[in-house]
C-alpha cells in the first residue's frame, strides 16, 4: 500500500510534444509576423504606405501552427490580411515590405500592395480583397495537385465572415466530393469589421458546418500554436493520404482595429483585455522555457535578430525604385514578363 502511494506521488514526466528545433522555429516565425506588422503600423502612420493595411497581430499562432506543418511545395492562399501568411510561407520580408511601399522590387512588382501579395516561387497564391475570394482559388490549387498526381496540399485561410459567403459552400462541396487535398482554416476572430460573428451567422459554431459536407471539422484554440499545429498535422496527413478536406475553426482575436484606418472603437475594452492576456507569443515562450527547450536569453536573441531583419526590409523598400510609369500596363496579362 505504502509503495503504491509513493508511486502515485512521483510526478509523471510528460515529454514536450515538439523538439527544441521545432519550438525555436515556431517562436521565430510568430515573432517575425508580429515584428513585421508592428513596423507596418509605424510606416503607415508616417505616410510611407498607402491604401488599406489590415494587420494580423494576435492571430500569429494560426499562420505559424498550420504553415510550419507543411512541406516545401505545398500551397497557401490567404485574404486581405495576408502579410503574415506570406512571411510564414517563406516570402522574404524585403519583398513584402517593398510591395507595401509600392516598389518595383515588391513580390507583386509594386502593383498589388498590402491586399494583393503573391509569389508563384513560394506557392503563395494571394492576397484577395474580396471576402471569400481565395477559397475557390485554394480549392483549384488542390484540384490541380490531385489532377497532376503530386502529393501537394493546399491550405486556405479566411475569416469567420467568409463562411457565410456562397463561395465557401460551393468550394467545400466540390472539395469533399472529389476528396481534394485541402485544409480550410477559419480564423474566427469574432468580428467582421464591426459586425459581431454571433449577429451574422445562423450557426455560430463554424466547425459544425463541416457536417454539411461529411468532412471532419475541428474547433481549435487559435491562441495556442501547439494546439493549432496538432490539428494541422492531422488534417495535412489526411489530405496527403488522399482522404480529402478538413475544416479547422481556430478561435482567435485581432489585437488591432480591422485595418490601420479603423479607430477600433466598437469592441469592448474588457473583451480586448481578456484576449490580450492570451497572447500566443509569450504563451509559447513560457512553454519553451518551462520545458527547457530554450532559455530566455535565446528567445531575446531571436527577437533582436528579427528586429534587425525588419529594419533591413524597410531600408530595402525605401531604397528600391518605383515601378516605371511607362510600364504601367505591364503584367496585366499573364504573358507579360
Ligand atoms: C464580397 C465582399 N463583401 C464585403 C466586403 C467588405 N469587407 C471587407 S473586410 C470585411 C469583413 C470580413 O470579416 P472576416 O471574413 O471575418 O475577416 P477578418 O477581417 O475578421 O479577418 C468586409 C465585410 C468585401 N471586401 N468583399
């Protein structure tokens, strides 16, 4: 009896679910997204960026958790809130910053701006201004992979507002019917500009919409990069095995207004405070230190190096040339190189 009691008090050692290298990669990627966008806010308010700029602060665990679970060659399709998805998919910070400055060295040659980032080289398929516009594109990429017999997977990010759009239902129907290798990732940040999700959707639990297509739907804590990664790994394995699509609803929150032009006066300060306390970046930092996967100093070095990288991206963007006016119609058609 005594022995079994003693056995019971020995704390169970739960090994961390990630390696040190994976942990550092996830941390570095989230810090990259956050630092890049904090710099965007500075540049925007200094008048060095134009048009609408929608930031992703607070939602980083979703991009990082999903995209860092992909293989080279997989596809990512985003929305107008696209900078961080592009960064996680490997589009260089310099090329994105230059695009936001409207420069010829930008990833869309300065023609796209914030909402139309694109990089064929990195299989980053945009950047879309219309709500739900990327969903059929990502579905088409998945169809193309299946048709060509590759093992590529397509990951598609969109907001809760997009799940009330016809393109969502049509695309998921086809993806389920044809068992396409795709992961639909809803970033449910509770708001569509100033419209609360609960006031706009007859079914508020978005993951349940998967039932309509007979595909798996999961509710995931989108403020926890490890929870997102776990769900993404399962869904990606299913897609690669030819078993079809998955719908992931990641609950998350944007820490800033809808765009940098939004004074963000509609959301309750208490709600904002509550979600800020769940910031995914310090949450992962605590996990890494507690599990002895990294020291505080190592994490600080990542933050410092990232700051340097982003400052370099701004300098690059600033020093880059404007697109020449006499080439204004270049790249309008696909054959223009
Ligand atoms: C088809 C379409 N309708 C309306 C708009 C105007 N609009 C821009 S952003 C937005 C809110 C979308 O919210 P959500 O999909 O939840 O994404 P979030 O901004 O929260 O990331 C709306 C209605 C649009 N861009 N496209």
